[in-house]
């Protein structure tokens, strides 16, 4: 992964470092991605397009405020759990997508 003059090295990389780079780093290629459902929120985290969980939680309770955000969580050192809600209510499983991405 590379953005201008900054790159994320693939040596000894794990899911937590990839997630932190994508969601929190000012060098992230997704750093300016905004949540179209909450563009004018006065809570800054709601305007972010990519958000991070520090740990993976099975059967996480979905909140309607999750709509439009892409959530990333480390399931293991080489698995990233990605989830998003695209329609209200977020508690309805057909209104959201979830998948795992593996780092090799």
C-alpha cells in the first residue's frame, strides 16, 4: 500500500497494523473517505467513512448509527473482519454486508 511518499511495509505485517493504517493514519489512501449518511454530524467519528474496532466481536450488536461506515476489526493476526450497513435498520441482517479478508 502506498500513498504519495508513504508506504506500508509488508514485512511482519498483521491485521491490526493494516487496520490502523487504513482507518487512523493521515497517510491512508482512504483518509478522506466520508460517510455519506452522516456528512453533517457534529460528532467527528460519525463522519468518517472507515472506522476501526480494536478487537473482533462475534455477534456484535448493530446500531443504526453504523449506517454508511465501513468497520474494520482484527479477527486474528492475519484476518480482517469488514462490515457495513447500507440500509436501516442495521439490526436486520439483509441490510448489511460482512466478510473476512486474509493477509498472506
